């Protein structure tokens, strides 16, 4: 069993920056594709970005270059650098991991709240 724990969320004013982290814990696993999603009130959870094991990054949601996903496999951690935050970025941010433990399983973190005021 693998657990994902997000951190780094908070409350801040528009145009500020945050770095979200998501650390995976467990035994006998390796991480494949990692991703960040977000869900704002009344909306469905949406994919923001993903990064493959080889480091290939895909940004699905139009962010105009404001967000950057990265990973540190030595620490089993994925990051989301968020710059120039806007009130529309207010949401719960979730990390998602495809993990190899013999087979490939998918895990979700519990989410971290990001609130941006104008």
C-alpha cells in the first residue's frame, strides 16, 4: 500500500506563488506517471499537469506557463510550482500517482486547499 500526502497549500493574495509537494510513502514501489489535479466548488476534478517517469511534462489545462510540475524520485515526491496565482485558481489540489508494486496501481492524495483572494 502506498500513501500520498500533499502539503504546501494555503491562503494568499493574487499574484502570489506557492509550491505544492506530494510525497509518497510505502515499501517496495516505484513511481510511474505523476499528476496534479484540482477541484473547485461546484466543478469536477480536472487534470492540471502530468509528468512521466522519463520527465516528460504535459500541461492539460491552459495555465499560460504559470504552473510547473516536477519530480524528485529519490524523495518519491512530485511538486507543483504555482506563480501569478489568481482567485480562479482557488481549489483543492490533489496529486495522483501511478505506482508499480508488481502491478500498476493508481493512488490519490487527500488534497490540499489553495485559496487566492483578489
